[in-house]
C-alpha cells in the first residue's frame, strides 16, 4: 500500500501487481478510490496450486478498477472432469501446507452429492517424519488398508512438495505398481514434469495450464511495431511449441500485461482522448480521484492483445476468459524412463 501510494503521488496511469490475494484486496480498494486501473497477476505461495481470491467488498454503484490478468481458478471443474473420466468412486486427496483447501469446497460438495468416498490428508513440510509416524502408529492391518487407499490419489501440491512426497512413499513401499495418481497444478514446468515421472511408479496423470500458439506464428515476431524474441517464430525451436509459466517469475504473463497497457496508451494518444495524470495523495481526505481513470479502464477492457500467453483480453466483469488445460499422463509399468503423452480422454480442457 505504501509503495502504491508513493507511485500515485509521483503520477501513474495504471498499476500492475504480482502478489497474493490479501495484498491484492488492499490494492483493489485503493485503485477503486483513486480510479487507477489495477492489473492483478495472482501469485500463489511456494508454487502451490492457486485458490480463488475472496471477493472484496466495495461501495454500491462504484466501478471495479481491478482486472484479473490470470484467468479465474477452475480447479473444481477440472478435477471433477478428470476423476469422472476415470470413473473414480474412492480416492484420497493430498494437499500441501501452502494450499488453501477452501479453494476446492465446491468439488468436495459435488463428490459428496454423487456418493464418492473422498479422504483428505494434509502433507506437512517434514514428509519423512510424517511417513515415519504412520509406520509407528498404525498396526499392520491398518497399513495394508492405507496402502489400498493410496491406489487412487489426487495431489494438490507444488512441484517440489510433490517430488519429495512421491519419493518418500515409493522408497517406503507405501504404493504399488497398480497405483494411479493425479497431480493438478497450473504451473508444472516440463523439467518438473519429467522429474515427477522418473520418481513415480504406477500411473501418473498431470493437469496443467497450457498456452496454445496461433497458427500464423510469424505474427509473433512483430506486433504493433513491437519486436519480440524471433526464436518464438521458429517452428524448429521447442520453445515455439509451448511456453511455460515459470513458478518463480511469471515473465510471459508480465510481458503480455505490459504490452496490453502499451497498446492502450497508444490508442488513447491516437484518439486524442488523453487525460494527463495528476498527482494523487492517499493521505489527504479530500483528494479527488483521477478524472481519466474510467476512460483508461474502458479502453483496457475494450481492446485485447495477442501476446506470449495467447490472447489477453477482459470480460465486462474484469476477468480473463482465455484458459486452456492439457492432461498429460503415463501408463502403468516399471520402466522409470517412460515418456509422457497427452491422455486420450479430454486432451484439452477449456474453461471460459
């Protein structure tokens, strides 16, 4: 909040943030009060799957100046579709300590309504101690029942936690080769994916977000006189086939956000409808909001941009409607070097 107020005091035209839900809520209130378009790139802690941000209360009749650059969280719909495709009726759902379990309440309600038997278990940071305590506290017959429960599991974890967890349960012989686990995380990189496959046994299904390239890739080298990396236009370059969202930096999303704002500023100048930016104060009670804020917000929402993460645009309610998921998987088998391929059932899941 302090940094945002300092920027507004100097004079800004829009605010881009890459933070968590709580901080974003504060900035949303500030942006509404000052009429500053706020483009919010939601970041989840430690690479864990995202949970939907709670709605921020606002005064009736006021405009929402916060736009959600990342698409809404559709984990409830995605996981429901995947477990239904596999006809699972009984499974255990593991989640790491950084995941907000409230994000899948709707999914849990729907599984209960359909008579599915779903168990929940939180994975602590010290996974070795967690597994050791199971062997120390459970009787032999209880361990056998637990192993049977582990045959079907869904993981809501960061790639790092998932790798450590899978390694531990495999080395302690808690899972067998007939197990099938589903890992759901929008931000699994190709490197993490290969690491998980090498460490797992049985069958592994992974669900992540993907950014399909347009058919005419040559358009990506120059957009509105703006040059980008030409390697993205080379069909022989693996990077041109699929772009990853880095857990650490979200560079492709940041790039597209700045590109969208640059195009918006350019349009405002061309239309000669520019409102000069006045210095705003968060401290003075009688400080007036920016007069050009509503016009800037409407222009951002009216025109999209073709960027690195496909087409970035916003609906009337300020969300990005373009989201694609891909389902990748392995087959059963003891071969640790097996490759990963797109699953035949629902190779692409699109939520809009």
